[in-house]
C-alpha cells in the first residue's frame, strides 16, 4: 500500500497535464509555414498562394516572368521575393522581377489586389515590378491595390518604368506602411502612391471626415524611408503622393527627386467623393532641378516640418479649393455663395444681370456701372448650368474671373454674384457632422489649421511655407494656416514604424539556405561532442 497522499497524486497528474498542454500546444509561430513558388510566373505564384493560410510566407524565387492578369490576395500572408534595395543610393538588386504585360481592358489592372478581411498583416517584399514589357498605356488605379483594412506592408520593392499611376493605391482605411522601396523611371505624369480611406464602393470618405485627424497617432498610412526619383519637375501635381476619399497619410524620412505630395478637394476626382482628410510631411530630403511649387493640399489639413530642400529653390505648399473655381455637379456643385454645403455671408444675392459678351477670363455687362474691384473675392454663378468662377477683379462693367477649366461665358448668359466665407472640407477645416447628400447642410466643421515650420532650402537658408493659389479666397492666414509655427501639442508618431521592426528585411533565399546548413552543422558538431563526453563512439559526419 502506498503512503502517498491522494491529493499529491492528483496534483502530479494535473501538473503533468499542464506541462503536456504547454509542450504540445500549437503556437502561431509554429503554425506559420513557408511555401515555395516554383518560379515567379503568375501560375506558380497563384498556386503557392492557393495553398497558403493566414500567417504563411510565400517565397517567390529569383527569375523574370511577365504577368498578363491580376492576382488577388484574400489572405493575410507574406509574399517574399529576392530583390533588395539600397535607399541611400536609390538602387536595387533586381532578382525577382515581374514584368508588366497586364492586358489593358476597361477599368484597371494590377499585379496584386489585396482583399484579406482577417489576420494580422499582409506583406509584399523583395519584388521588382518592371514596365520593360513595353506597354505605354497608363493604368489608373494601382500596380498594387490595397482594398483591406488588415495592416499592409510593402517594403524593399523596386518599381521601375511602370505605366501605372499610382504604383501603390490604398482604397480602405489601412494603417499600414510602405518602406525601403525604390521608385524610378516613371512613364508619364504619374504617382508613386494614392491614399484613399474610402471609395465609391464604400462611404466615399464620409466616416473619416466625421473624426478627428489624430495627428501624431497611428491611424494613417505611413510612407517612410523610400527613394522616389522623377527625371524632371513638371512644376506641380506628380511624383510622390496623391490622396482623396478622406485619405490620411504620413510621408517621412524619404529621399525625393522632382516629386511632390498633395491631396485633392471634395468632388474634384469623383463628384460624390470627399477630399483628402489629413497629411503629415516631415524629415524628408527633397531635390529639384527646375522651378515650380509644392502642390500642397486642396482640402483638410496639412502639417509640414523639418524638411530639407536642395537644388533649385521652389515655392511652398499651395493651398486652394477647387469648388471655388469650378462646379462639379451633383451633389456638391460649386462653392458660389448659394450652396447649402458651405458657410455663406448671409447677404444672399448681391448682383445679377445678363452678359453682353464674355469668354474664359471675363464677363461684360455694358448696362453696369460698378466701382473698380468692388467684386474682387466674390463668386459668380451661371444659373443655367451652375458654372462657378471666382471674381479676381472688375472694371465699371467687366468682371475678371478665374476658373479651373474653360467655362466659355458668352452673350446672353445670365450671372449672379454672391459671397462664400468657408467652403466644405477646405484647407483648415476638420471634423464635422456625418453628412447626408439628400439633405445638404453645412456640417459644422471644426477649425483644424495647417502648420508649417523648419522647412529649409540649402545652402541659402530660405524657409518654405504655405502659398495661396487661385480659389483660396476663403483660406485665411492666422485662422486656417500658420507659417513658421509648430503645431501646439504635436509629437510625431514612433519612428521607425512598428510594422517595420517586427520583421527583418528580406534576405536572398540562397543565403537563407546556406545559413540553415551552417546551423545544422553546428547542431551535428554539438551532438557529436556530447556523445564523445558520454563515452560513445560517434559516427563520421
């Protein structure tokens, strides 16, 4: 008969069960698998992805393959090639190369479209996307299209000679990161990135506009430590980043040649779409070879600080809003002093009449005897079609006007003059009520000024700040933007981005295999020494 206490045996059994559970319980690290595609061909990569699950890594080996159609990624996986990048020098070792031979049809064609709806992260790394297939027709919606809120990372990739604008397009509220990529030899007037937190298929960006910007926080798409090279500067909108549909992005620690970052205003890209929501641009190194100005923003707010500029001195970040100089039709139309979406001065109609002649830059009404420039800064509307322009000055009977595109005013056109004070989603405005397009109303948007500080051109030491452009009559200094003024209470988000530190940069597969062989040899030698110390006769290795 045993003298052991019953509870001692029970405790031992429980402890054994716990230990067994710990020893044999699967972990996410253990479950993650590496799946090797046989080649970079579309068929082989598609087959490898088909057998992968969330958390797995698909290895795409060195080689070159032309793709003719899109590959959709519906899983939170890593797709890893062997290309590496050197950001300081803007070069790449192109080993895994996918050539653009995508069939151009109505709509867009991308290499990858990410639609994962669960999991921790989608990652594409170590791949060269090349336009050396010779196709020149530019596709508009991304060589890589991100249509998921699952954090997305694209890193150590090379985009070269591509007829895609942008190269990377985000069409969901994605708080991911693009880092250590090289973009060069653009085809046409293209962009590296387009950041859109909504789309025509979701909420148009309304939800983001009903929230605080969250400057200094994680709820942006981050673009950092990239090399972006454009051969020459066109003077404005092209190169690095564009944004719409409530897009929010942080552009930091990049090396940039002849490229700008910008955001579009509400209705300017899609009639129903809301404009860019918020931008942070800092600690970038810019180089320009010809004059022009940074395109800036036409909506939301922008903070720009601690950027360095070299080469030709250019102008600062432009501020304007397109609805002041153009009517985009339903539902927002033009900001002309009559729209319920904006804050108007309350006076209503100041003046009206019928043009005796006109054109793209002026409207003449010989029946009038105005005071010179009494209507400068007011808006003029053509009731017949809603055409909207800004009055830049006037004589005794002629209005000088500015508009986005040719409006072709002519004899017999009626006109109306009103004044708008604050325009929906204009630079310097932020969080507001959730809108309903069936019931137009000013959404009580909060003031959210733009700030610029410590943006220096070298070697002269000139400061780059904000500049107002045509359509900026409602954007006021000291209220909507501040030059050479740090944003109160602002601290930048963690750098490098946490997603970039959770995983090492890609390593060529051959090196990985070699390292594994070295580790196996070390284990064999260790086992041999152990056997020798126990008096066993080891086998030859």
